[in-house]
């Protein structure tokens, strides 16, 4: 199964690394592919910024994402969506249970771009 793994750098989200794993090429498993967010070509860098802004809006002033794992899923209406499982850690080294979110629209296009290119 194709998965996107994001090692988050909350102080500079563009320094976060995005790794696509579980890819297949010519019927064989491919090695994971990693890119630093700031290296994304347009329009994908702008999409990345929009997705980061959406994540920041989940818990303003509390966001402490350290690692996000993403897979394709469906929303409650059967529409394509991306399921995000977000690991969190705060400055005092405390953690909390992962947060799960579903995002549609540009998140799906972004996932497909990363797993098909």
C-alpha cells in the first residue's frame, strides 16, 4: 500500500521531509522516494502551504506534529480522501495519542502527485 510519511519540522514546515513508500514501478517494489518540502515544484509547493495552514487550524496554539503518516481512504460519502495519522510531541517532551484526520480535495491530488511521480 502506498504511504506518505512526513517528518515534520514545526519551526520551518518547508524543511520537513516527505517520503513516499510502498511504490511500485514496472510491477516491482520501488525504493522509497524522499523530498524536502521546499524542493516541491509549483503548484505543489503552494498546495503544501495550504495543507500546512489547514493542519495549523486544527488546534491553534497547540500544534506539535512530529510525524504524519498518510494513506488513501474514502470519506463518509465514499469520496476519495487522505487519512492522516499525526504523532505529536510538545516542547516538554510529553506526547499524546495520535490524531486522525481525513482531508479531501487538494490533499488527494497532492498524494497522487507524490506517489505517481
